[in-house]
């Protein structure tokens, strides 16, 4: 199949809270700064929590976004951390930050 396109549709019960996804996006963009190690642990907690919140909100939709959010939660989880170098984490942080921003901005377009 050429040009597969997954359209994101927000379930009605989480539409009103979509702006909350700007919080992890901003925190992920701040990861570029030289911050103490505690910040990155806090970042893992926030991103994992928000990704799980979004994933379970999308569960009934059967959306591809459900699986993307579970992957984000697994990557950022603080219990069994994935150890990568800062050079590898920075592009991941930017991509995930853009993804969360897209989720938050989608509410404005609806």
C-alpha cells in the first residue's frame, strides 16, 4: 500500500485536557540545557506518566498512537531506565517533544 496515512482522532473524553501535553514537550525541549541529573529523572517520570495517560486514553480507539505512546513510555520509564549517551538522547527528546506538541496542538485545530 503506497502512502499509508494514519489520521489522529482525539477521543472525546481527553479532548479537553490535550493542552496538558505541552508540559512534557517543553520539558523535553529544555533537555538541551546542561541541567543536573535529577532533572532528567524528573523528565522521565513526567514523560512516562503523560505517555501512559495518553496511551490509555487512546486504547479504545485502536489507534497507532496508542502503540507510539507505549513505546515512548517504555523508552523513558524510570524503573528500568534505558541508558544512552546525551548525543543519542537529544534527537529523541526533540522528536518526542514535537510529538507531544502535535498532540496538544491538535486540540486547537478540532
